[in-house]
């Protein structure tokens, strides 16, 4: 079920009414209705994968209890690796089986051996990368004593499969989401209004900007041989706008929906295209994933390689970004995208170490001297997006070759295209939100005006359910 679809616009009010007006005084019944709604939401795509979601949930639920209950460290480690191993096997089979088989066949052919291709037609379960990371972080945190396991299966199942974040995040932590699930919740009018406002912005970014740009991006990347180099540069910028408005739009809708039920989700984006460096970009882009990789991949690797000095840190960074690339897709062009960002990240390590220490956490106001840094960072990000958007590695390299032939020439249609207005508009939206423009005595008037303008534009230009969210494929 897509957020930007008619079935969801029927589904959400029904769940909202049951949640607040039928079961408002019983938090466990509220959790139960959210859980059942989440399973229904997931089954809308393919009910057969409910078994996989349920098995993963119960595996981690009981593993967490057994890890906490075990007195011997060796037993705790066994239960941890059973949970982690089975989860990674499921993820590896459904997401990477064909990738590794195809890669092995090509490697054998390069060595002069003939191999018969043998792959399976495997359907990727929606959201498997996200709910697998939920479960992994849960059992790992229990193993290291950061949290204690919950004994309530409904609460834990809801933590894993909560429908606003089930298929595309943000990747939640038990320390943040479970306490909200376990405590009683009362209807909060202001929180609900904030949620509706977030949803409205999310629909605007997704339906009006991202879906509109998607058609132009597909045309440029699909027919890149027919366009001039400057148009291909514009295509990379178009995709930067598309993927950001698509994914942050999803996150805004998910966070807004969750606020309607009195639950706050982790912030997943913080004005990433206003970043002044690649480390700052990764502290502002897909924050829940980058922080997850920092805590559960980079930090353990950095500790393991600490005796090797900065070279060990370099290795830890590259491995982390390669895993990030592979997480996004089972293809070499995603690996290349991760490697590219790793290489762009490493120069910043000479002064400080660690992904978090290199990140800017404060939303300080921008100055004119920041503009060159912001533009340079955006250019680097757009170069990486060519790898991300391409069909394969060969497609990406050919795109770069054609781009370099005439980088200053833009086809007339794209030079005069009205779609170009979405590029500065995307930056303007972030600047407005960063400056917190809705303050002061006229806040309510601004909110009403904002609502009227956005709903009018969505009604005129929007096409619900026309384009699936990009990150559903991951």
C-alpha cells in the first residue's frame, strides 16, 4: 500500500478512529490495533512475505530474552550469532543471491572458464533491509547491555513492523521507539496538527516535485546518447532533486502519520543539500542509516583496526561505505557509489576520526562564505548520483564519457524547461524550514495560507499512486 494512493487515504482514517475513539483508554489494545494494521498494510503488497516478517520478529524477540538470561558469555555469544546469522542469511538470499551468482559467473568467464548461468527468480520482500536492521540493532544492544529485552511480544512486534516506517524507514532504535510504544498515550491536538503539516509537505515533495522530475530523469538517463553533455549534468541535478524529494517526502509522511498516533520517529533528514562537506552531508542524509552503520559497522571496525593508525580508520571508512552501497542495491554501480563517497570522505579524517566527530550536529545559520563549500559538496554528491541512478556500471561510465564531450552545451528543451524551477525550489524549502519561518504572532495565519497553497498545488499537479517511492526497492 503506497502512502500516495487512494487505499491508504481510506486506511489511515479508519485506523485513526479505531485507535483514538474506540480503544483510547487501553494502550495494549491500541498497540494491538496498530500491529494488526501494520500487518494488513504490509500484506497489501504480498501476503506471503508476512511469514518472513513474522519469523524474523519472533527470532529476535526470543533471542533477545535468551541473550539476557544467559549467564555465560559463550552462551550469550551463541544466541547473538544465531539471530544475526539467520537474519543475514535471509537478507543475503532474497537480496544478493543472484548478484553473487552473476558476479561469480562473470569472474570465471574473465579467467577463461565457461559457466552455465543459474539464477532464481527471487522476489525481493518490501522493506526487508529496514526491518532486518531493526532486529539486528535490538539483539546487539541487548548483548552489549545497552538495553534489556521487552517481555511483551505485541510491543516488540510493533517496534519491528510499525507501518509508517516498515517499508522505507527511518531505521528506528529500540531505545527510542520501544519506550513510546510501552507507555500510555493521550491524544495531543498540537502533535496531530504538526503531523498533518508534515504529511502535507511530504505529499508536496513526492507528488509534485519528485514524480514530475522522475519522468525527465528517466528520459535523460535512458536516452543519454542523444543529449549534450550539459543536459546530462542537468540530468544528475534533476535526479538529486528527485531522490531527495522522494525519500524525504516519504519520511515526512511517515513521521507525520506517526505523530497522529502520538509517536515520534527519528529525524532522517536535516537539510542535506545545505551541507558544507561530505561528512556533514552524511550527518544530514538518511541519518538513521548512517548512524546505524556508524554504531554497528564503523565503530567496531575502527576499534579492531585501531593499532593501524589512520590507515585502519581509512579501511574502516571504506568498508562502511561499501556496505552502505551494497545495502542500497545488489549491483556493482551501487558498490561504486559507496566507494566514491568513501574516497570523498577520507580526506577529512586527517584532522578528526570517526563518522560522528566529522559531522556537524548543529543547524547553525549559513553565511555567504559557506556558499562555495555548499556548491562544491552538492557537485560531489551529484557525481555520485550518476552511479546511483545508472542501470549498471557500464551505463554510468558511458554517461560520464558522453557528459565530458560537451559539458557546457544544453539542449534547448531542457534549457527552457519549466521543470528547472524545482531546483531552486528544493533549496528554498530547506532554507525556509531551517530558518523556522513559522514563528511569531502570525503563525496561525501562515499555517492556514501554507495549507491552502500546498493543497491547491497538490490538487492541480498531483497524481496519486503514479510513481512508487524510490527507496521501496531497497
